[in-house]
């Protein structure tokens, strides 16, 4: 076997140089960020820039007329008109940045391998992973709400089966009724608003073993039938992604399955002044290049506002996104008594299970 040398974390040897041609496969999936649950709202980027600070925006949601009772039409009662309420939906911009550095000598000793180019080719995928992690932090914060209205949402939109015996006689595991029950518990007769579930592979494998989760198929150009990575359960699309939360508890690992509707999370790319740049330092370590990347994006769960009540700087940290005090249900503007959005209209739910 060839004697290998290492410099700056790079293996260099003519016999193994071909290894650089094929990049290490990235096992991390980003199914949530690619799903229909994300609704682009590019028109809000300009509004963000126009508001003072440019990192926080409140938009309005129009109220419904169907909540008020009609008066009696008896020929002697005067009509008393009512108006619709306007709800405010507040959202914050999440700013993140990252840089990578590579030395000239690494280029020289590997026969001209351009490591900066290798990094550049992976940036989009890297930010997809970060974006999905950001959304998970946001959903964690939403389900950490503790105010009265928020706690009511968390209770009704969470279905915990970790101590429930399922139809197979196993405690804590999902079965064929779990998803349907969770959707009804969250949104009642509006459960059709849910269109997909995204779960950890442990949960998906359990459902596969019960022959409850089936994967969609397609026929390729050669006429061969192949499986897609999208499954179905109770008529909803199922995405499998190990980026979903899995936390060790007293009874075992508790897995969170998120159940979402189309457009459950609104997305705006607010942009950065200089999103990408490369800096050249010819002196240090014989010469090195640094690639810098910055982004500012807004992820807003429908019907739930970011309050900024516990935020130290102009961009929330991951811990601040997970802080339930920073989230509240969308509520009315300028009314004597606060009215909250109906939680049946929010297609965001979760299932807690052991598998």
C-alpha cells in the first residue's frame, strides 16, 4: 500500500489523487425544505427593506365574516352592522454566515485540486441543510409556547402516543390510525388542510414493517418500475428525513413527526448586501483564499407570529428561535379585546412516538 502523507487535512499522493474526483456523498437529506409545506413569498423582501431596521415585518390577515350570528328578520328589528377584524402576522429575518479557508500549498501538493471550487459547488446544498435546521428550531419554538392561547394550540396540535398501546399491542409506536387521529385532533373537520407528514426513518421503517407505508412508483424511460422516495399514509404524502427531532427520554428515544399543509411555512429570501466573496491573503501560510457566504431569510409559520420578546441582537439565534416566549398566535389589531386566529386554520401539527 502506498505511503500516504497529510497536509492541512488533505491526503496527497499520486496513487490516491483520483479520490478527489468523486466527492464524498452527503447522506443528509433536506426533504422538508423542498416540500410543498414551504410557500415562497418573494414580494415581502421589498417590504422588509422599507421598514425600519429591515429585519422584522408585520403583515395583515383579513378576518372572516362567518363568525357572527345573523339578526332576526321580523319587520321590526333594526339591523346592526358589524365589521371584520384584521389580524397581524409578524415575522423576523434570520441572518447566518459561514466562511471556509484553503491554502495554496494544498493546491500544489495535490496536483492542482481546487478546494475552494469544491467548496463553492457545495454551498447551495450546505445552506439547504442550514435552512431545514432553522425551520426545525422554529417549529420547536412554536411547540414551546406557554401563554394561554399558545398553550391551547400546543395541546390541540400535539398527539403524544409514547404511552399509548397501539392496535398492534405495542406501546408508544405509531400505527395505521395515528396520523388520522392527530390531524383530526389538530384541525377537526378541517383536517384536509394537512397534505404531508415528515418523519424519522425509524418511524417510517416501523410503518413499513406493518405494511402501512407504501412508496409511490414511477416507470422510467426503459419501462422499469421504480420506487420514489415519497410514501403515502392515510392519503398523505410521507417524507423520510433523519433531520427530524429525536430526543432520549425515560421510556426511550422520542421521535417527532411533523404534519403540515401546503404553505404551512412562508419563506422570503431577504438577501444580503454581499452574499458571496473570496478574500486573498498572499502572505499567511504561503498564500491562502477564504470564501465567505452570508444569507438573510425569513421563515414564518402560518398563523403564528414572532414577538422578539427575547432576542438579544437583530437576528435570532437558534436558541432564541426555540424559545416559546418569542412566539404567539396571530391576533387582532386595534380591538378592545384580543381575538386570536382559529387554530383549526393552522395546518401545523406534530406526533410524538417511540417509533
